[in-house]
């Protein structure tokens, strides 16, 4: 009896050992997620939490995800380094995405890079620009941890520690930041409610910021940054900046359809805003913001197609020009056409008066040509980049410039005024 | 002080024999007898054996010395056919009697240092030259109206042009700065990666008979525009080929001609080595230094066939030349200013439509 029980127990144990790993395997993650913090930019706790978040994001994205933060890319191109990391970590031809945050600033080229492979490339390649934009927003907000969180967030994984709400992509949002303490709490709440109504009415995000410190940025740059951080890169929004440092301009920036609606009216908007500001003895920011919102609601249908070509400046204000018809856009094709016509006529008529002499190569015996030296010596290499204004498409990576705002793709515009 | 002359007369009827390019041999246009080169050499042995080498100055008589000096200027000769006394130009080596049109070869102009080493006989006839000119003007839409009706051919002549042909081996070295450029785009950022290289090529290059015409009065660029000649048809010089065609002796010395030839060879060597560098898929190649040394070099003097056709239009003379062996041709043509302007306006309008449309579609 005892012998039979022992045999039964042994058999059960063996079966369990055989099945258990399979079930563990069955319940294990389908996709891998790896973080390589080679630069020690993350704490241990951050790395652990982010690894879990990345794992969750990998499942949501249906591919392997990897992040490498490196301060030495071993003399390789960033894209080569990232591809190498991807293949080494996840294997060749796997459905994988690897993000490189490159801190190797001693290298000639140190741009960040996203490498994709397999099905992940087919699915996400066209979103590269958007993914990288999100990563940079996270980086600005919360450093490398924020960058990785935003990377995961793109694929739908949310961090528990992220108390800031991600921009609600379904409703029109508002953001009011009184960094110069010009408004009371009650005024702020009332204004937020009014801004909210206005935002729903005009169907654009609205932001207002009052500050006396642009943190080293220019006025338009600060306003653009504020809009990106508050509402997300590439959203329809209008932002009013009150700059109280007496050096920079107050600024209104608009993006997307807000550009069509309000950019031609920026001067009028400022008139209205300053009417409010000057009322009640001056520095009346409460009225200024109210007047701002009411103007937006009253003029939302005053949309021009953007065909204006005013560009002038005086001591008080200037417009940033938008694209549209101008004399320049006719002169350039005319100039090119004249040059083409001159070249064609000149080359045709030269055939009537002279002929290119036959080269002495015709008399060379190529069978007796003997090369004694053939050398090509590599000297050096440079990589430059330039921002272009067309809308973003899929790409591989980006470069973090030292400071400065990011110019936006698509239609954007703005204007400023100095009080 | 008469110049010694030679003629080739038909052994059957005594009329002048001329080289017929269609036949590739010699024809008597009076009795229609034909002779090949071997027969000419046989029948005119004394002409072929005529000593054309430069004589020792110590052995010349006074009269001969004067004749030698006179050879360098205009010369008087007596036509062996009609006995007329005719003065010919200072460079003429083969002429026709102005009176009876008998081809006469002036041996004094072909002797000594002026004795040619090689000759390419004519392969193109007068009719072919005329036809070539007509074809050349076809399709030239900038010619003035009425050109074809009003252009008059004033003169058409076959001429053996004196050429210096230089062969040799050169050692050439070319150094160049090269770039490989790669661009790619990420979102709204365009990246450009540039790699810089220093390339060197050294080679031994062999050039065979690079020509330069030995006549000052003939435009070098005109002659170069109807090259190359096919040297498979080149033969040792024989005076018989000159019968019926004009010929000139050179007045550009070998030293003078070598400067031009050497420049052509230098340019060609640089071209060859630069092309070898560019074959490495560089985005740009910029030559920084070129060095060409001439090693073994030889030069020969040859007479090469060219058809000259001069025509008049609106009181102005225009030249047209054709390679007498290969038919390669070139001529200077008048250009109508009105037609040039209208052509330019049409190109301008078409370009404006395309550029304007592009600007409107993609940049607005």
C-alpha cells in the first residue's frame, strides 16, 4: 500500500514538474521588454517600475519593446547602435521597437533614434515622429523616467505614479497658469470655467499663462512649449502669454485650425485684451482674460483662409507672416524660367558656331593602360540637420537641440506685442 | 628658279591620272582607264624613287641654294602638259594648272624636312561633301529664313592638310577631394551625413598618333571638330595620292604643334583618371592637382584628307569642313536673332507654367 502511494506520489510530482513550466510559460508575457540604463540616469526603483510599465506596453503594442539610455555608443552611428541592440536583445526579424536616448555628446553625431523591425515596423513606422514627440514631452516634464513613461504611454500603458492627467483627447481642454500671482484662486476658478465654455464653443484648446520669467526662452518659444506640454504636440489650440519681465513681448500663438480662425485677428485680439488689462485701474488680468475669451467666441466664424501677406514691424507689434500668395512666389518661378530659357537658347545657338573638340581619349590605347596607384583615404565625417516645415512623416530618430523650443509641423502662426 | 614638278599621266592616252576615292585607286577621266596602287608604282617607278630627302648644303650649287630659298616662298613652275608658266602659293605642294587643269605635284615642297611620312587617301567624293552640307543644315530651325535658297557655295575643294601626329607613353597623376553624401529624414528634420576622402590615381597611359594640324591659316578647333581619323587606313606616303587633290606643306613646326598636342594629352589623362575616381560612387569629385610626364614620344608628319566648302550668305563667308576619310562634318551657320528670341520666349513660357504650377501646388 505504502509502495503504491509512493509510486503514485512520484508520478504526480513528475507530471506536475512537466506541466507547470508550460503553464508558467503559457501565462508568461508574450512579448519581451527591456530597459538598458547604461548611463545610470534612473534609480533602481524607477528602473524596476519602468520595466513593468514597459512590459505592459509591449503587450498592448503587440511587439517587443526596448529602451536604452547610453552615454557611449562605441563609435557607431546611433541608428546602427540601436539596430544592433535590437537584434542582440530580441533577435533578428522579430517584431520589436528599440528606443535609444543618446547622451554620447562627445561623438560627432548623437541623435536619439527609434529602430523598428518586423511587424512592428509595418504598424508603427509612420508614427515615429509622434512617438518621439511624446518622448521629448515626457523628457521635458520628468527627465528620463518621464521619457520612458511617455514612450510606454504612447502604446497605452499608464504609470500609477503619473499624477498628471494625460491630455484628454476627446474634450477641448483649458490651461491657466498664473506664475506671477496676478489672480486670486477664486478668479482663477471662474476664469477656468469661462475658458472651458469658450474652448467647447470654438472647438480648440485654450491656454493662458502669466509669467515674469521665460526661463531663457523667447516669447514665441515659451508659448509654443506651453501649448505642447498642456495640450499635446500638434493639437488645435490658442495660447495667450502675458510676459511681465518688460523685456519680451506678450504673445498669442495658434496652431492648427485656430491659426486659420485667429491669426489674421491677432492685432485686434491684443487691442481687446489690453482694453481689459487697462480697465479698473490697470493690471486687470481677470478682465483681460475674460475679454480674450469673449473675443474668441464672437469671432470664431471670422475665418480667413490665411491669404494675407502683411509683414511689417514697428515699435509695438509685428505679425509673423503666414504662407500665401505674394509677389515673391511669382518672381521666383519667373527668375528660374528666365535662367532656363537663357541656358537652352545659348546651348542651341552655340551648336551653330562651335563644336566641342574631340578629346584625345579617342587616341588612347586602353589595353596598355597600367594603374600604378589607386588610393582613397577617408579623412573625416560630419552630420548636420535642418528642420523643414512640411508635416511630419515616419522617420527614425531626432536630435535634442540644446535648449530652444520645437517648431511645429503643419500650419502654425502667432503674433506678439509689447506693453 | 623653277620648281621641280611631277605628274602622273595615263600610259594609254597621256591624259592626267587622278586618285579616285570611290575607286580607291587611280582613274584616267579621259579614257576611263583605272589603275591600282601597285600598277601606279610599277608604271611610275621613277616618281616613286625620286629622292625627296634633304640634300647636304655643301653639295648644292648656287642655283640650287637659291632654289631652296625660293622653295619657301611663292614658286614658279612650268606645266608639263601645256607648258604654261604658273606661280603657286608658298605652301602649295600639289596644285592644278590654272590653264589646263592638269594635276601637278611640286616635289620641292615635299622634300627634306617637308617630306611626309604618312598619308590617308581621300574616301569621300565631292558629291558626298556637297550632300553632307545639305544634310548638315537640315533641322537647324534657328537658321534665317531663305537661307537654303540664298546660301551660295562659292568654293568646294579637297585638300590634304599637313598634320603632326604624336605618339607616346605618359605617366599621369591626379589627386582629388571627394565626398559621399547621405541624407535622410526623420519627422520634420532632414539629416545630412558627409564623408570626406582624398583620392589619388597614378597610371601609365599610351596615346597613339594624337593629331595637330600643321597649317597656321586653318583653324585648329575647326580641324579638331572633324576628328578622329581612322588610322587603320593610313599608308606610307606616296606622291601619287596627291594627284588631283590640293596639298599643303606645314608652316607650324613640330615644337609649336607639340604644345597643343601635349595639352590635349594632359586634359585626356586627367579625364581618364578622374573618371576612375568617380567610379567609386562619390557624390562629388574635385581635382586638386594633376601631373603628366611624357616618356617615350615619337612624332610623324602626315597628310590627312579634308573637304573644304565655303559658302556665302548675306555677303558673309562661312566655312564648312568634312573629314575626307570618315565624313565627320562641321560648319559655322548663321543664326536668326528673331527666331532665337521667339524660341527663348517659348521656352520661358513653358518653364514659367511648369515652375509656377509646381510652386502653387506644393509650396502654397
